[in-house]
């Protein structure tokens, strides 16, 4: 809870062989992980889906039931627990374990496939003009055991409410595309959240009629019509995309992603909206520069804690915001290590601890010659960083998330790579990489 790193769990072994993008904790202290991986601790055939025990060991029985191959190039984009701890999975795939699928499936708590639900999800192709199927980008539990999904039919956005058996709820009338959801950017995420009163929050990247892209947040009433009492200004700057959203007890919404401004004031990749959508200026003032203003410092995950503080994660590692928006400096000081790649997922663990997943392969000791850029207050504070120049993958994995511009040049017979940072340049020559202060 204070930001210190715990000892490695005994069951983790070599960990995952690829990125972890989603973490979902269970009440029995297990956690479901989804991502671009195929193996964990040496056991393969996981196909991007696994469940870990409290000690970090792989739940082998769950893997046998749930970890099935998807269609070629298929992937999971979202997941959520439903009533009874059934697991809803969405993404872009046309088959699951040899069964025809439509980007959506539901598993039992033990990991077994819910075949009747899968069949109902297949029927959703009728909504698609060309029968091309659905890419589900977000799933969220709704009242009465229902499931809210947001995604694309034939690259056209859609918001649907499904009954507990998977059938489309016909009287849920989301507004026509032209109202607010027209031509959502395919590259961005669509975030959804259902509120205690049954209303629905949607956040995503939108292309305006004049061609510009903005980040937009809207609220729907339980029946699907737009709630005009909620009016949030557009988000601009950066990629104008959202990657994380949490709803606080008072109904305020904290959003993380890649943006720099909301309304007429700065919002460096983090912002809070009031219950009516009004941007929280006081939160923005307390936040200041947050975890960094450039797009490389985008916020990839948020986790609301019991005391009202919020964990935020990204290429900068893991940080904590106090309830008023200030960055918790003590939390940062307690982290004796940095991650060697972006953090992309957070989840509650046992006894106030937390699970962390992402595109990292380990922790980096700041006392070692190799230190991540996010541990440096300025380039002049960084000692020399040295790695073999042939090990480009390791170098890029460690630093690429903070790269403002990347340019490979040749100088004579030597290959030189210059990675420009906000305050410095990493110059990689034939034998070593050295971080030098910017001129």
C-alpha cells in the first residue's frame, strides 16, 4: 500500500512470456490475467488467458478449461466479472477453441465455456449490415445480470445491452451514431462503466464532422438515451484517447490516457470530471505536471483505493494520487526499484497489496549502472547507462516509452542510434549506450 515492492511470489517462476494487458482480481485472492502471452512459468498453451493463485502459481485446472486458441490474429481487448463471478471476455476473434465466435464469450467461474451464451452472441451478427461480426472493445456488468458491450460492427460503433442469456435487449435505444458516437477512432479504446442508478458512462476518441479527433465522455440513461444533464467538454492534445477510467464515491470520474487539455486548462494525461461532467479545476491545479506532460507519459491504468487515493500506471511506472489530485511523493520515494517497461494493468491484491502487469521483464535497481529514465529528475542526475549496442531490443524496451523522437543514423562505419528525451539524448554507438545531458 505504501509503494514498496514485495518479495517475488513463490509460484511466479519465469513469469509470462509476453505482455499482460488486463488484470481482474477475484474475492478468493486469485487474479485473472489477459494479454499477449502464450506461457507462464514454463507452461505453454495459455493463448492470452490465465488465472493465478494468491502465491502467483498458475491455476492449471482453469487453464485446461479456459485457455483455448482464438482465431488467427485474434486477441482479447476487455474483460469483466458478472454476477456469480462468471467472466465476460471481449475482443476481436471469430473462433474460440474451435467454436465459431463473434468477439464475445462468457466463462463459468471454473473456466468452462458458456455455449448457449456463445450461440446468442453469434446471433448479434444480424445487427451488422454485412454480417462481418463484432469487435468488442469494452464490457461492463449492468443491473439485473445484464451485460453492456461497446464495439464495432463493420467498423461502425455500437453500444448494446445484452440480457443475462446473451440476447440483445431490443428496447435499449442508444442514440444514433450521428449524435455522438459516429466514427469512433479504431485505434482508441472505448471505456464503459455502469453507475449505481443504472446510468452508463462512455468515453472514447471521436472524429468530428470537420475531421478533427477529440476525446469525448457522455452519459446514457438506463434505457440508452443520452443524459443531457451530463455535459463534459472535449479532451484535446496527445492522442486524444482514453485508456483508464474510475468512478469515485461522489460520482466524479477520473480519466487517464493521452491528452493535454480539457476545456481551457491543462490536463497532463489525467483529469477529473464532476458528477455533471464539469472539469475539476482544483484537481488540475493540485495535479500540476502529474506524471509527465508528453504523450509518452500516457496513463494506461487506474485503480481506486479504499481511502480515495488512486494508483496510476504507465511508462513512468506506478504512482499514487492523493484524493485532492496531488502526486504522492512519499509513495514514489518508497519504490526502491523501477520497471524496465510500461505498466499496463493494476489490480487489488491481498492485505492492501496490489498486482501489477505490463510490458516489463523485471525491476531495475537505481543503484545499478542501468537506470530507467523515469527515475531521473533531470538528465544531469542520470549516471551513464551502458548496454551492448547489439542489444537493441533491450534498449528500446527500457526507453522507448519515454522517447519524444527516434532517429537512427549512420556515422562512418559505426551504427549510431540517437534517442531524444525531454531533457537528454541516449546515444548508442557500436559498443555502448551512454545517456548524455541535452546540449
